[in-house]
């Protein structure tokens, strides 16, 4: 395996290997990927940024929780500048916060739109899910798109669990 903590039988092994080959994921630098770790907002945005070939941001975004020179600095500025991610009312991005399913869908949907990779299909019906009302108003279209694309599927038979992994 590419990373010592990704086993031969792990479900995402093939995808992790492909992303590592393309330098979209790098792991922790100690030979480990962090297979069971929760992914943070800045880690997730960095993956999308690398997939978009590391475009440099021209923005002085004024985001308060970005550490100068951090691996994610350009990625977060790029995401904000291109409408892929929003910042909170206190001007923070949420560095260190886990990305929940809803925000992962929001980031992917906006990335797909910004890079021309988005199909027009946003028609997945969320009415079948008991917890659909928990999805933030500005993320409903993104979650519907992610469901219709098979990116997000039900966490159990009746729920999407949009706030799963939210550690706020």
C-alpha cells in the first residue's frame, strides 16, 4: 500500500492510491494517511485546490484564522475567492473544525461549478430523508446534487446525517 495505515482490504484503498499518485493527497509525511482520522475543513479544501492544479489566489481575504505560511493558506484563500467556501460572520474559515457531510457537499458542488465539472443535475429529492430539514438553507442544492451524483448517500435507511462529523 501507498500508506502504512491503508490496508489491502480497506474500501477506499484504490481511490487513495489514485489520489496519492496525482499528488492530491500526501498523507502526514510519516508514511501514514490517517485513514480513520476526521478530515478538517482546511484539509478538504486543500484536496479540491490540488485537484484544480494549485491555482494561486490573488485575494487578500482577511480571513482571521489562517496561519501565514500554513499548507492550507493558499487553498483557503482560493476557495473563498472562487466562491467554493464561505467564511463565518466572525471572518474565520473554521480551521481545525471537522468538515461535516453537508459542508463537504457544499464545497464539492461549488468546486464542480467553478471548474466546469458540474453536471446540471441537482434534482435529487431529499423528501425521502427524515433529517433533510437539518440541511442548512444554502446547502440544500449542493446536498441534492451530491446525492444525485452518488457522492453522498444515506447514512442509514432514512437519514443523510448532514451534520455528521460536525465538531463545533
